[in-house]
C-alpha cells in the first residue's frame, strides 16, 4: 500500500480554521483541539505538532491516545474524555486531565495518586439531556466529596449537547445550557470558586452559541474544515448571513491509477457483475478500497477526480481496489493521480458528498480512513 495512496494535510487550512473559531469566540476562551480517532482520520502525528502552538489543550478519547501525544512530543495539557478502566490510568503525567462520570473513576484516580504520586486534574461530566456519560446535578456534591477524599482537584466541569447539529430549532440545547448553569452554581457552592475549565461547546455550539463559550470550547470537525451539518451552516446563515465565514477542508485523499483496462461493449465489471459497459470503455483501476475506509456503497454511485475531471466509480468497491470510468479522459494513464476525497476548490469532492451517498455523516467518512495510509503535511 505504501506509495500507492496517501493523504495530504493542508497546514494553511488547519491554521485558517483555528483562526476562524478564534475570531468568533468570546475573547479569552480557551481552545481545546479534539484529536481523538487519529485526528478525525487526518493523522494525529501530523496534525497535533503542527497546531500545538495555536491551541490551549488537546482532547482525546482514551489514555492510549494521551500517551501517544506525549510520545510525539506534545507537552500541552491533554483531556481524556472517554471511559478509562483502572489499569489504563497509570504512567501518565499530571498534565493529563480526566473527564469522569462516576465515583469509581475518582477512586481509581485516587489509587493512581497513592501509587505514583500523580494527582490528575478531574473534570466532572454533567448529564444535561444527552444520557450518555455524565452525572446529574444532584450527583455533583458526592463527586466533589469523593475527589476531596482522594486528594484530587476538581479542575473542570463539562457537558455535551444532544441536538445541536441535527436541527434548526435549538430550544432543547438552550435548556441543556440552563441545566449546566445550575451545575456550575452547585459546584461553586461546594468549592467556593468556579473550576478553571468549564466547557460545553462542540464545533456547532462554538459557531452558534456565545452563551456556551464558558471558559473553553472543544473544536473537532470544524477545525478540520467541515461544518458539523447542513443545519449548522443554515443556522449560521439565518443568524449572520454568509458574513465571510469560510472553513477550508484540510484533507485530500489521493491514489495512483494502477492499471488501465479496455472493456468491450456488453462485458461486466467487478464482483456481482453490477455494471455493464454500454460502449467501449476505458477503466482506471485504483488501489484503494473499503479496507482503507473508502465505502463499499460508493460502487456505481460515487466519483473520483482524475486529470481534473470527474470519473464515475463503476462496479463494486472491493477490499483494496475499485474501478472508475475514464473513457472521456483519454490522457489518464498508469500513475495518474486520482482524488477520492478533497481536491482543489471548485472541483473538490467533499467528504459530505461521500457521506450522503453512503447514508452517513462526514465525521464517519473521515475518521474511518485507515491510519495505515501515509499522511503528508503540505503548506
């Protein structure tokens, strides 16, 4: 696979997108760059060092991801947002924060402090209506008491929006903010002060809701140049007009044409014989497939860009190969570059297009691109 396909990461676009959010946010709001899931498929080894000077904190899902950031030289604070079993909490420095939802997690972190002398800062996840991780407002006092008993600092309070991306009507999101405000007040009464890290906003909220800025926002998909949803973009336009807000996609996925096939009229292509040539056809055989993260359902419905022109995907997408019709682009040859996702403005194949054709969302398409594909940082 090495050399036959690769991902190009545009450094300019990364910095531009962070600047866009900085301009929108309340001045002084901390910026947490979400780099879980291999930086949403963009390659954490490339992305994190490039933006380390631009952000205040990195957010990941697992302790393994936090360890990896340290291995590649990231010294900024790291917030682990997912569930971490006790055996995975050891061996991390005090700059690694943990988002917790249960008394058990606090006990485990207390045991780490006893064993290693490292007191990890704790962020309490508040349940405001998503019903995933989180503790209800009335459960905050016991969590604070448990943390004090274990000698741990309550450094943060967090929530997650349930329905901010999928709708133009944000009454439920605002009710969640009201619940979170009650949690902040409860925490203030217990501690006598506000924790330094109070965070609620994902990319959509960071764009739409100034009341959700608090002291930090967590920006993921938007940092990579993608609107969280059509509804988020429409909500922005309804409130602000276009207003010059422009996110630039960071990722371009390329592969080399591995073979040119001439297919006579009437012959079929690929497994299941799902496509038949109705004219003499030139096919480009492209060495990428669903094992690499290119969705199988793109067969007979997707397109790639080759030599600056769209080429329809024909036949089924295989594990490591698919075919595209280049009959109308005679200059395509072995070694020509095919763009699967991304590309230059005006001709780009958006991740959103691939997602729509696949019946999913841009997050899934991007995050499922194989980590084994080389990521190359471009200017």
